[in-house]
C-alpha cells in the first residue's frame, strides 16, 4: 500500500445496534471503506436489524441487510482508532474501551421510536439516515 500500512478502525456503538449504529456502519463501509474498517455493536443488542433501517439505507444505495446486532463485549479487547457512541443511552452505559485511541459522541434520535403511519415512520428513518451521513461522516473523515 502506498504510504498507508493499514486502515483506521472505528467501532460504532448504540444501545440496540439495530438502527443508528447499523446505518452508520453501512455509510462508513460504503463511503469510507477504502480508509476505514468499521464494526458496530450494542450495549443491549436487539434480535435483528430494524427492517425500516434496511429499507431506508437501500433507498440510498447501501445494503445493510446482512447486518446483525452484536454485543459490545465482543470488541472490548480490540484496538480501535475511534469509538463513536451514536445514542445517549450507549454513551451512559458504554464500557471503558481500553483499546480505543479516541472516543467521541454524536447523538442521533432513535427512529425505532417513531409512531404513526408507515409513511411517517419511514420518514423518521430517512431523516436519521441523512443526519448520520451529514454529521457523523465528516467527524470520521477529520480523524482519518
């Protein structure tokens, strides 16, 4: 590799690892995958990735259908250049990440809590998807 021996590593944490962190992982892989290796995990992982998160990301050309929520404990002993919490609950309950060079918090609302019609719920997922791309990706680019 010319000038760079390895990719930077980022871990994205959320409470359920079913919406926000999965969407963030998808964006990072899709747009920054040539420079960043990314994983996502949860402090209390859900059973599956939320289907509306999968749908919202697919609309943007990003496939997260193969994702599965994982427990943060699986990543505690690994080295991370950056650990990002994307929800307030994860920030509060995040374990100390001894292998993290830097930890940041960029909070996003939880689209899974959206109520109303299917269209209204889908709009909430689209808004969070777009917010993650607009606010989180520049933070990661600045660090890598």
